[in-house]
C-alpha cells in the first residue's frame, strides 16, 4: 500500500521550533535504533512526505529518508506510521517549515511500553486523560493502564450495578486532608466516567496507537464498591468510601470482597460483561495487590471456603490461598470471554493457568519469578518506575509526594533484563511507569511528575541498550524542554538545576 500526503498539517502544527537548525545532531527521544544525520533540510512548503506500508517490515518498525529533494517514510503497519510521524515532529526545524535531513531506521526494544494513571484516588476528566495520552504518544508509548477503581473511588459506570458510581464515586469531600498549599488548579476527589466517556478515551487512544487496559482492582482495594454493595464484604458493612489521606501515606482500605460468598462471582461476571465491549484489547488487569488478610482470617464464610475447597499448603498463608482461589476463578471467567489476565505480582502466590501476565512492582523479583515459571511479565519496579515518588531528596523544595525518590536518572538507568537468563528474558514483554495519584491531585502536578521522567522511561522501553546514553539524552532534553514550553506543559527542571512547581521554583545551590 502506498499513499502520499500533502504537506502534513499535523507535523506543521506540532513542530518544535528549533530555529537553530542543528545539522549534526538529532534530538530524538526515544533515540532511534539507527540514525544518520545529514546536512541540509527538506523544505515542506514545496514538497510532500511519502508514506509507504511495507508488510515485510516488523509491524512497529519504520524508516525515514529525508534529503533536500525528498522525504520518504516506510513503515511495517499503521503503528509504524504513527511512530514515524512522532519522529518527524522531532526533526522539524525552521519554525515548522522544514525537516532536518537524515536517515533513520527504527523499531522498539519492548512490545509493552506502558503508563498507569490512577484516576481513582483523584479524578481526572476525559480532557485531562487525553492530554496524558498525547504526551504518551509523543514518546511512542503504546499501553495506557487505566486504574479505574480503588478504595477511594469507583470511576466506571456499570449499568447493572448503578450504585457503584452513585455511591462509590463520591466520598466525604469535606474530610480530605489539605493538599500541598503550593498546588494550583482544581482538585477532583469525585466523579466517574460514563460508558460514553470511556468509549471516547479508548477511541482517542486508538487514534494515537495506544491500547487501553482497564484495571478493576480486586479482591482488595474494594472499599468503594463495598460502600455501594456491603453484602459483598466479609462483615456486611456498613462501609465508607476511603478518603485520600495524603500527603505522606496511602489510605489503604482493609476491606476485601468476601471469598466465601458466591455472589461476588456473579457480580464480577456482570462487570466483565459491561467492561469488555468498551475495551477491545486482549488484556484485563485484575489488580490483586495489597489484600489485607484480617477480614478473611476472621470470616466464617471465608474459613468455610478454605475447608470446602481443601485449600491448604505449608507454603502459603490462608489469605494467599483464598486470593489464589479467587484469581483462578476470575482467570477462568476471562478465558471464557477470550481475554487474558494481568495482575500485580501478588497473584504469583499460588498456581495460575497458562497465559497470565505479571506486573512486577515490589522490585524485580516478581517479574523474574514469573519469567522463570514461563509466564509473561511487565517490569514496573517501584525504585525506577513509580512516578508518584518525589524527584529529589530535597524535602523542603519538592512538592509533597510519597516517601522515596525516583530521580530522572534512576528512571533512565533502569535495565529491565539485568540478572535474567536469556530464556527468562524472552518473557519480559515490557516496562511501565506508574503514576499513582494519592497525592498527585492537579493537572500541573501531574505534568510535573510526568515530564521529563516519561521521556527517560521511553528510552528504557524503546531503545536498544547500546543506544542509551545519559549525556545524549540530557542534551536532547534541551530541545524537548522547548517543546514542553511551546505546548504549555508543566515540567520538572531538575536537569537544569531547579526544583519545584511553577511559582515555587528553587535554584539548586
Ligand atoms: C501497587 O503499587 N500497589 C501496585
Ligand atoms: Zn469473607
């Protein structure tokens, strides 16, 4: 298939105005697999860019050949075309009027290049979510993990169980803790996405080459659902949606679905029936993290489940056995509907059917264990990939954040395959950054936490290891910084010696 485009309006509209057209460097992030800069430019006002799909190329691969006389793009599929377009934006010079001459041959290292956004702790509107998707696309990320439910809020409309949003999307706003006084912008504790909203986000993401993976976190992190339907919990309630307790700790709910109650499986089945038509991708994220065992241990119905199912093992606690029983039942429900399960690394505690994918968050050992068991894994270790952690140790000048520091360098320096055998490494399908929103409560703060760490992450996700180079990355960030400013994005300036949100910036001495 071959099609030509007139001068690309999108490229012109989004161009980086590097008026100082550099000849021998290309400030592309993530760094392409192979690139050869050349002198001269291709004048867009007099020419067109030619796009060809070559199905012999890898689906996400693309090549660019830009000379003063022509601009030719080849790609393995529409995804490759989208990545080529993002690269074209980054080599656009002369105020959008020309492309820097070069030859590029590019494809990603990992198939899964994800970002999680937590819209449960704080709510972000459809327009705000789209802005995050735009930033993801710019850095060639392709998986949006949408954390839609938690103790603090149920954000997705389920028509058969309307109280999930009628009750679960609304907390007791008055008693939320006071956020960082430095923050400006609206803070949304309440709200939900209608099914129409979800379709709009999924379709917008798809136009950017991004697949959306919904996470309905279960059987823990369920207090907002239990507030709506208390009969599904071990004690029967009453329960209240948990308030976001910020600034330096998570308000982890201790309520789980009652594994001894068969009604929970009908409830989940109803939810899956409504969720799956909204999300065409193959994966569903079941959550599965941080189940507090106390209620299960004290619950007669849960104890009866253990006895009736003969669940016992010296290796696992009763709570782990109950969770594994639950996970296997839900995995079966997903398989019957043609979907694949993903869960946080806690779901590794026990047997799983083939086809489960693990997200390794408590370090890298979960991913390693999964890969050694022949299960696919996505690496998202807390010390490198948690974008809700503050960006430097300067507690005085950083906006409030969870304990722990994940600097731009700690993101950049992460090597996902370290310590793995070749066989195990084949099961690491990608890397993801997680932006939890316990304290990340406004648009400006969200952007400050994302940029430029997402740019650094994109090099971990996309670049061949031999192409990763901190100095080149830092130098390219100067051009990217201009892009952020032109687009009005808030971004963190640690690379340029400054800490803090706009209006509260502190120059590092
Ligand atoms: C997690 O951070 N609880 C997955
Ligand atoms: Zn129970």
